[in-house]
C-alpha cells in the first residue's frame, strides 16, 4: 500500500547529488562572501590615504631579535639610503644594544621644574619628531598647588612668564615601566622591554593597531595619522634603529630615553637642556650614581599611577 501522507520536506525530492550545490546554497554562500568582502573593504578604507607603503626589503625583513649582524647591517644601509634620498643627508644609523650592568631610571624634581617646556622642544629636535603636525613625547602639566589630581592639570597653558604663582609643574612622558602594559597587548611583538629598562618599538614591525596606545595609562604613545614632516635643515643625522630614525605614517612612537645618546654614554636631550636642573638620569644599579643617591636620600613623592601595577622607572621627588 502506498503512503499518501504529505512529504514534510518538499525540497528533498529535488535534492542534488552530494557533490553538487543547490541554487539556495549558492546564493547563501555568495551573500556571505559579498558581506565579508564589503567588511574587509570598509576596514581597509583608511589605507587609501597612506603614502608610505612598505618596500619589498621591509616586507621581507626578519624580526629584530632574529636578525644576524649581517642582516642588521643590510637594514641599516637601507635606512641610510632612504633618509639620504628623502632629506639629502647621509645619516649615521646604528643598532645600539643595551649595556651590561645598566638599568636606566629617571628622577624629576618637582620643586625645581619651572614649566618652561624647553625639554619638550629639545626632545622634538633630538628625536626627529614630525613638525607638521608636531608630535611631542613630553607633556608638561600645570598643576594647582595642593592638588595631585591629574584631571586638574592643564597641558596647553599659555603663560607670559613661568613659573607662575600658585602652580607647580609635572612633566609626563613614557615611564619605562618594569611591568609595561603596552608590551603585553602588542600582537606582533613590535614593542618589548630591553634589559636596560627601556621599552622600545621596531617601527618596521609595527602594524599600527594602536593596542599599545590604548593600554598605556600615561598617554605616552603617539600614532602617526599623517606622513611625518621634518624640514631638511632640522633633521638630526645621528640616529639609532630603535630610536630617532624617521618614522612613517601609520606607526606608533614614543620616548625611548634617547637611545642614540644614552646607550652611547650621554644624557637624554631633555636632561641636558633643563635650565633648572630638575631632571636627573642614570644607572640605578650603580650605588654611586646620582639617581641612586636621590632614591636613597630624597623624599620620593610618587611613581605615577603606581596603583595600576606598572611599576614605573620614572620617579618624582621634592627637595624638602
């Protein structure tokens, strides 16, 4: 006897062979693909504005920690050629390594800082930061006396004369943390902490995702939204691979304790230019260093935002 009950799945009689594809499946798959392509196009839309596309040499470059000295020399030669082609100056570019037995720390005397911001501009000049728009690694906050609330600090103060009555000044830059949040979130390991305490960035390995910028509690990292502009007559030709060589659009940068200076035995530019002697820098592993003396004998006021657990190597202190 035949089964006259209705077929609960009318399409089953039309089911194609297993190796085939129905029109419905085809349309569904096509819709998914089209949606994915549209999403990808939207995500990549900002790249249309990029002018500094990578070269084949950069694309094939090994990860920094995997490069041999010969590999690095080829990279440094490429950078010299690129800088010379763009600025008409043949630079000195070195890959300066951390020194043994050295851990750099910074001590800043809030009693002496007068808020002149000479440190800000010396840093820009030394580290080949973009001038238009100008990228600054150091922010100087004008703080009302009696308050340590950074929300009350004013970054864009415009005073005819400093210091001003009823205010003190707090410069802020990369704190070179012992437990850097920025390093933890980098998906390409383009940023890491070296044994001398400096957190560095490999600009050739950075993909510009800005995760590190979001993770940093000190607003210490800068993103190149546009192609950096440096006048040719203001280029500093003494460069380091992980330091002040020119950056490109679409990458992060920040203070690196002037690697091109400090790993060669010199002070950072901001220390040398400070007219009040408020900035001190040195090797905390040397008990005879000035920074070791300060940490033992001065009233060290704060490690900025120490409650977030980053353990900065940047200390603020008072004379009294």
